[in-house]
C-alpha cells in the first residue's frame, strides 16, 4: 500500500454483484491490505461470475457472507434502501464496513447506523468519493493554510444523464433510492460541508417532474450555513451521456474556484492577493505532489499545478467586500489539472481505493475516517430536509438526529 503501510491483508466480502459492485472490486483488487474473500448476491449468475473473476467464494446473501471467518470487512453495493440494515448487521458481526452512499434513506436510520458504528470494533467508511478527490483535498488545504478564505458560497450544477435510466429503473422509485437528493445529492451536500467547514442550518428546495405523472428529474436545494454563507445544489437527470455537464463554483470573496466534472479532474482558481500571498501562490507548483496527495490514490504522472501571477493588475489602494478590507493588487490565475476528462476513471477508481485505504489505516491506528458515519448521517439529514422542504413548500431546519 502507499504511504509505507503494509498490513496483513484483511478479507473483503462484497454484497451486491451488480455493475458497481464489480467496479469496486476491480478498483481495490490489487490494493495491498485487501484480499477478496467472498461475494454475495441472490442472483446466482451475477455472484458466480464475479466470484470466478476474483477467485472468491460465492454466497447467496449477506447472512452467509457474515458467517465466514475469512471475511473481515464488508463492502455494501446494493440499492440505497438496504444500506442501513446491512451496515448494522455487518458492524454487529464485528466487521469493518465500506458502504456505498447514501448511508441510509432516512436520517433516523443513518443515526442508528452511526450509533452502532460508534460502539463497534469495526470501522465504517461511506463512499463519499469527493472527500478523497485530490482537487477538493487541495482546496481544503489552501483554505486551512489561509491562501483561500472561508467560502461564502458554494454552487453545484449537475446536468446528468438519464440515458440508462429506463422508466422502471429503481433510481426513479423513492422507496428504493430515496429520491435524487438522497441517491445522488448526498455527495455534494457532504462536499459543501467539507469545503465550507460547517454544517447547514436550514434548507429550501424545489422539484420538477418531466410530465405531470412522470418522475422527478430536476431538483434544486439551497442550504444556509452559519455566518451568512450559502450552498446551492442543482441536479438534472435529463441528458444524453455526451451532453453531461457539471460545474462546482466556490466563492471565497477575494478568490473563486471553478471545478468541473462530478468526478473532478480539472479546476481553475482566480485570486486577488498582496505581495506575500503572491509569493506563496507562486510556490504551489513545486508543492504539487504534497498538495494533491491522497493516501491510496496513486498519481499517474499527468497531474500539474500551474500558477500565473499578474503583478499590479489592480491598484494598490485597499479594496473591500462584505465588510472585509485588504490590499490586494495582484491577480493570481491557477490551474489544477489531474489529466482532464481522460483521467476521470483513474481518479474515480483511485478515490474508491483511497476510501478503502482510509478504512484500513483507521482499522490499524484507531483514527476516525474522513468519510465516517457522521459524515454519512449529516448528508442524509440535509437530503431528507430538502425532500421534505419540497413537499411543504417552505424552508426547513436541518436536524441531525441522535439514535
């Protein structure tokens, strides 16, 4: 494993042998510290095919998988409505858990998972892959170092594809998926929480059906964070694959970041700064390996940070915005590039590997994972409040329950 960590391999059992389950196993199959021991699925064809591909045992369900002594950790890649019960069963069996998002389809269920995780010897990681993305991790580091202020606004626009989501797909059924805010929005509620460094206090939301009797395929949520900051989330599942577009914009006041792709591989940052800040920005390319480092995600060699500083692009007089005054005559233009769209699958698979690495490191050291049960719970709580805000037509408080 990366970062000098070479543990005794733990046996991994996977529940849910569909396309995403196969993707997860492919992503972690060669990860030191992981040995694929078993897979489980009620569909014999799917489980036998995946078991054969990885030299693993085939089980007909989670009970049989949990009973195996060679399974130390369980990856849950089934539809969302099953996540909470399976995670609880695995934790109570003393296993570590990697749970596909959302952690649950209600905040109450997620709170129960968190309570069980807190009292379990097992480590739980939620597959919030954006937490393990190098670009977002670098933006957090620049905020912590003071090169970027705390964000004032977060905005995400997702023009996603419905080309493979037929009318009978479970995605459209809230009983199975929890709806768009839960099934997909939790990624970005969690990303906003990480980048803004705070949890939202209230949310208002809108949902649109493509026809009066058709599925909800466009949703918008606006969450208010402490200190007068705000996050807006828009998700539209109404495009062909080739027409997908995603843009994340973070307003830092004197700086702005624009991040493209729902698996980010490219971003630009513009910032106005003083002499000391300009010097610090110019040093970032030499720190690329450090700033983009995420344990478990191996670089492929195309990563780069480019910084251009336009000295004296503005006047030397103080400038002011939202009550903050500073001298900032220099304009910084930075590019954070992981290899562009061509690197998407490498970064996606690497982020899954990084989440598993986080699980393994925390299992060894007793630390708390980046995407832990509380992260999963808070994202579900925001999604649930947004869903209810649509129904009530009013802004609602975000309540993070205890079990």
